DNA sequence: AAGTGGTCTAGACCACCAT
DNA sequence: TGGTGGTCTAGACCACTTA
C-alpha cells in the first residue's frame, strides 16, 4: 500500500479514516439512496484498494453512528430515518414505567421569517437570512405532551411549502432525507426546567407557570454541519426524558 | 482453537465475548487495582489462548465503555473514577455557554434507614432492608446548583461512616471504587421538570415552586448490578443538562 | 533500545439469507 | 448454491513512551 500522506506533515491519519471519509463523501453525493444496499465489502475494499479488514473498520464506525446498517447475509444499507431510528436515536421521551410510544404529530404553524442573531449563529447563516419556522405538537397516547418549535435555513430547503410538510409520509428527519437529501446523523441538546408561558400552557393543557422540561436541540448532518434548530417543551407529569450514561448503544 | 461451546446449544457466543467476560471477571476480582496496568496485549492473548486480534477486540469493547483506558506506548490501565471521568461520563451539567466546571461538594446529611418499596425494587434488595441516605450539595462557581439525595444498600458498603465519606479524597464513585472495590460503569437516568419544594428551594436559593430539573439516576456496576439510587435537583437558571444523540463519545 | 499499543494485510472458515 | 457479513488467525510494520 502506498502511503496516502507521504510528506512529513505531522502524523498521517490512519487509512481507515480516509476510507471512512470516502464513504461519507459518496453518501453525501447520494451515490446510494437511503435504504439501498452498498456494494459488498469485498468490492468496496477493491475499489478503495485496501484490505477487507481496513474497509470493515471504516464501515464499523459508520454503523456505530447509525449512518449505515449491516444485515448478515444480506448486505450493508444506508440507514433510513424510519420510526425505529427515531425511537432509538432521536426521541427520548418515555412513559412513567419506561415504555416508549410513537408520537402522533400535529402541525400547528408554518411560517417564513428572518434569522435572529442567536439562531443565525447556531445554524451558521447570516443574521436576517430567510428561515422557516414550524410549530409541531406531539401527542402520546392521545395527550399533548411535546411542543416543538423548529427553525430551518430556507436555503437548505428550497421550495419547502406547508402542504408538502404536512402531507409527508414519514418522520420529519425522514422527510429531510428523502426530499432534500439531508441526512441528520446526530444532535446536541441542552435541557432545562422552565415555567410554562401562556401559549405553551394552553396547548399542552397545563396551568400557566407549571414546570416544563425545555430542550434546545441542534441537529446536524455529516461533518457537524447544522441543519435544524429546535426548542421542545415537554409536559413531564407522566413522562420523562431518558438518558444513558456510559453505555454503548445496543449490543 | 477448540470450540468453547462444543455442544449444539443454539449458536455459540463469539470468542471475543468470552475473552471479554474473562477480563471482566478478573476486574471484578480486583486482579488489577484501579489505575494499574494490565499485562501487555501479547501476554493476555497468550493467557487466554487467542490471537492478539481477538484479545484486542475484547479490550476494544471495555475501552469503549470506559472500563479500561489505553495509552499508546505505555499500556492498558484500569480506569479510575477521577475528575476527568466524572466530567466526561457522569456529570452532564454545563454553564450557559457550554463550559464545564468541576463541582464543589458539601455533605448536608448522612443517615441510616430502611428501603422503601420503590427503592428496594431499584436496588434489588428486600423492602425494609438497611440503607444509607446521603444528602449532598454541589456548588458551581460558588453557587449552589445541584442537590443530590443518594440511597445505598448498606450491605454493599459495610462500616461506611459519615466521617469516612466526608473526608474522602476523591469523587463519590472514586470512593466506592477504592474503598469498596465497587466500580460504577454506567448509569440510567430519567429527567423531569418539577416545582421546588420548600427545603430544596431554601438550599438552592430559589423561590418555592420555582421550576427545577429533577433527575432520577440508577448507577450500576458490571452486569447491570445496581449500586446507587440518586435523585438530583438542578437549578437550571444559569446551567443546563447536556445530552448528545447518536454520536460516539470522543474520537 | 526495548516494550507497548495502533494499523494494515491476506486468508481461512462460519453463519445467515436469497434463490 | 452462491453471495453476504461475522469471526478468528498470524504476522509485518509503525508510533509512542520510557529508560
């Protein structure tokens, strides 16, 4: 194998990282559609001119981040944002006994606006740039539990209209993925307790001033590029946010 | 290599899992002290009669769970519960700008009691069994921010007295590890928003009824055996709980 | 210089899935 | 039966730490 970085610039990155980078680039370029199978590991190893072990190590990392999914005997697939991925990765609200229900969404508002300073900084766009503001209610077991206020850079979602958003046939991240080729791969959240303002209280059917769990989330695609800013307010009277510390996801 | 499970009982577990099990057993038996180096990978591979690749795979998993720590050129070490592990794995409270401070603890109460039904179920002991109840305040930047109520099965911590707990020279989990050989390796948490009761409000210097972030944590050692039950109340006026979704820790 | 973990390879064999 | 991913091996070479 020829050294990919022969010059003496510090220490060369390991080969499997370079292979991972190439795989990610192909995913970004939509060389393989969401849900589709990648070429076999043997073929990919040939293509990148590495051993199968090195190729597998690169795929291992993308599988760990749930960007790819392996199925023994069948192949390796581009992960889709279906209900199961939502529940495993992006929806952490559980019932009193730890049980998880699929949330039922209701679109409350869909508006166009301009980015405020803090929103612009988080989304890495210019202050005042056009944004979409979406208000979405999630019900669990019929009860209104989560109120989401979503901000998107309009530039990333050209032509997105309320009708298309409302009539999507999948999760929100699934919609981003299939309609706009934007694959949310991780998110960073900050949680606080806050008193319910009047509007939130009315929608969530709690008393004004009641304690709500407030979550600020920045969802990102490859290379930590920001995609979506979201503020959630959760009625935690009969639900909770679940967090696991120091345990590898699944096994 | 002889098959470790020759009989036809379903599918045999992979060899690296068996090696991992043996390593975990040695750790539980304190064959290597916290902070001490394990034998080299070559020697461990010889000992377990596996190839170095298989041995490394077992160690990989324990490193991913932060039970072991690798240092290139030096060796592989039993992870200790020092300040850095606290901050990376078990303390998720950050400031308004995301900065992390080391909390300064103050012991408020140390009492003996009996396990209530829910506590007993969580700790997997009998209802009414002896427990220790510890109330601990954490300050950040001098301000009281987190109030912890800790419940321990006395059986796991024989002879534990207030003085020893108060005068410990490390984190609480470091104390469990060095004094009792109990290594907390992961924890499961449930977060809610709740109104401050009078006692909490006084200690955290907030108004009674102010919204607090309430965290119920069950800390576990190897094989998910429960160790500690903890309820935290956090003043999130100037701090937040940080959560990363779908990102491998560190890299 | 010696010892450690980190990377990479090449190949064998197994388990599982589709046909 | 053929193709896929999953496991395991044996060995070479590199990077880093310590003395």
